[in-house]
């Protein structure tokens, strides 16, 4: 099979064949007439056939040129259609978001109605997974990750910081056992997850030494931890982002003002080469607006 000629040479041939004029083709393509002539000669040499001939009436296509021109024109048309479809798909259509299950359940999903109202042309496909996403391997457009923000080779932007503090249900707070000061936690079940800030850290900061920081059930997912607290099963160390809606709705309450900053934060992560895609920018901007003034700081990684 003959190697394909360059697209530039084919574009010059199509323009010259359509106009039957090297001069008008040069004007359309914003090049010199000599450049058009050179491209056509190079294409004819590559193909081994003549495509144009001169006559008293001007420039004409040879039989080979008349056969080749409609095929080249159709090829460019199909490329244009495919490109338009690709751009339209990237601008709208489904946006695939990888997110931690706890953050999806407690923060993202309850707010997606507002995003759909603002961007009805973009469908969100939420993939809830604890495993870090690989943009080279996985079919994902953007990820929300909880960590230190070190994701080399990617666009990484701080999305939301967190504080950690005790939370419990109003019914448990108002029950038989008194919870007026941190030392009173000795009478309550402590609920745990795998957060980097533990009960041992919080109790030490509160000046409490006679409460066992390790007793009580543990959960591998922070959403389950908060649900157990909502159900009155004990007192949990709540993360501010995940507990926010439960606190506003009154399903959880804070018995003490003391909070500790988490070493981790939420980050929006996506490849650099997709940073300007309309649907990614729309989702990113909406997330930052929802998160408030603390969002939007780039990291150095």
C-alpha cells in the first residue's frame, strides 16, 4: 500500500481543484502561489500521477485528478464531522467523576441537584471508589481525592480543608448520661474510623486522660461512622465536610467547641491536557463555589 500523503498537501490539492486556480487556492489558504504549486508537484510525485494540466482555458484536472478530488473532499468532510462530534461530546455529555464513597454519600450527591440545574447538558456519572484513579487506565474525567495533594503529573487544586470534632445524635446527648465536659465521654461509646486524627489526639488536646481512646466499634468508611452516630450508637469524631449537612439538619450536634485540623484535605485532580475542557471546568468551578472561599489553591505537585 502506498504511504498516505500529508494532510497539508491534500488540503492544497482540494482547494486548487475546487477553484481550478493556484492563485485562488493560495489566497484561501493564506500561502503563496509558489507554495501551492510546490505542494501539488510534491503530491503528484508522491502518488506517481499528474493531477492537473494546463490548457488555453486555464487549469484543469486530469482524469486521475477528477477521480481523486471527490474522495479527498469527502475524507475532509468526514474528518470535520468527526471533529465536531468529538468537541461536542467533550463540551457536554457524561462527566465521569471518581470520588471516595464517604464524600459521595455525605457531600457530593446531596448537592448534585444544583449542578444539574445549572448545567443540564452535562450528565454526571459518579464512580465511588477508595482506590486512586489512573487517568491513563481508567475511564474517568476528574477525581476528588482526600490526602496530602501529592499527585505528580496531574493538575491538583485544593478543594476543601477539614476540622475534626465530636458529634452525636441529639437523643443521645439528651439521654440519661450527662455530657457537660469532655471527661464525661467515659460514660459514652466512642465510634472510630481510619481518620488520621484519632480519639487519642482529640482527648489529649482536651486534657482528658482517664477515657480509653481505643474502646468502641470501628468503621472503614466515614459515612458509616456518621450514620452510626445519627442512629445514637455512640459519639463519633466527625469530619467537618462530611458532618456538615447532618449538623445543619439537626441529625447530629456538637457537644464541645474544640476541634482539631486534619492533616488531609480534599483535592480536585485531573490531567493537565484536559484542564480546559468545558465540562471539567464547569464541574470544577461549581465545586469551588459550593466549597466556599477556602477552595481553589493550586499545589506545587
